[in-house]
């Protein structure tokens, strides 16, 4: 619309701005993230000023509401954004001691004067449960120096199974880890002879380790045997 003035005065075109809009709040990396110990996980939060172009810069105060007894912090207390602009902040979440495995939510809210507030919710997945123990099957030998191992798959109700650690003992000596694999099998090429014993442990994606499997024993002649 054009406002008419006194005779001879220039016409004035006023700018009508839409009402202040709620900001958009989102996580740039979609949670959940998973932890297996009392570690602090960081989430990046994006806030966008959704006001119409031509409006003033607005300062959005940020707040975070974690689960009961959890500790949270924000990298900045507020973001000053022109209409259409996006800013980011980092929210850090730490679990309390004695927490049980499960999913825990937290909420980040952005609010500015004259604007409806907007919130986004993230999830911190806490996993203290170890994978199930596996069963190692009877090993096979090939030639004088190779042992072929296989075992059942582990299950894990939390973060999921990541790998399997293979432990070996030679002629009654102490066990030591000889391999880490992501499959349910391992071929061991040996430079020794005698009695070889093995067991396996499963490891989940946050480092929880299962109890040991059964022990299997095999005799090997060794590369130098006649």
C-alpha cells in the first residue's frame, strides 16, 4: 500500500513485516549417540531465525533440559541471528554414576523476545551390558602349522557386537590376545609346535567385553616338523 502525504510530498511505501516466527531448532548430526562409560557426549544443535527478510537481528537464548541427575552444558548461552541466518551451538551431556543401560532424552530450547520458543529433543543411549559369550567349535588343522577356528555369533542388546578377540596359549603358557576380527572365524598360522589352546571374547561398539568362551585345544606339529 502507498500512504498519501501532503500535496507535493513524495509517496512513502511502508514495509509491513510478518509476525515474529518461531525459530527452527534441530540436531545437525541425528542422535542417538552411544556411550559405554561415564563419558561426555557432544551434540551440535542448529538454530535458524525464521523471521521474514528485512526484519531485525534477534537474539535467541538457549537452554538445555537433561534427564534427572544428568549434567549438561552449552558452548554458548545465546545466538544472535538475522532473518534466515543459522547458527550452531554444542550441547554436552554427561551421565551420572550408577546409571542403568537405556535411552535418555534431553531437550534444547531456543527463545527470543517476541518469538514463540522452539525445542528439539536428542537421545543419549547408555550401554553397560556386555555381549553374550560365544561357543568356540572344535578347531580344524591344515598342514603342520595352521589352525582354523570358528565360533557362534554373540548377541548384544545395546550398541551391538563390534568384534571378537581371540586369545591363545602355547604349551601351557599364559594366554594373550593373538587377533581381533569382525567375523566368527580366524585362521592362525603358527611358527611353534605343541599344544595350543584358544578362547574368544566378544566386544560391543562401546567397549563392553563378554565373558570368555569355552577353551578349545589342538596339537600342532609346527612348520619344522618331519
